C-alpha cells in the first residue's frame, strides 16, 4: 500500500498546485508530458 502512495504523491502535489493557481486538476497529465505553459490574460487595472 505504501508503494501506491509514493507513486501518486507527485501527481497529487501537482494537482494541488494547479487548483491553487485556478486551473483544472485534469491538466496534471499535460503537465507531466512536458512543460505546461499557462497563458493568463493581464490583470485589469
């Protein structure tokens, strides 16, 4: 069982970071395929 948690930890941490940035957790698989480039519109002044 411990092996499972060691395996998923990196994915769960990445999903938490995506959610904190306001992005969908589903983007985690794209992020692990290569660099994930996020384009955000400039903040309104």
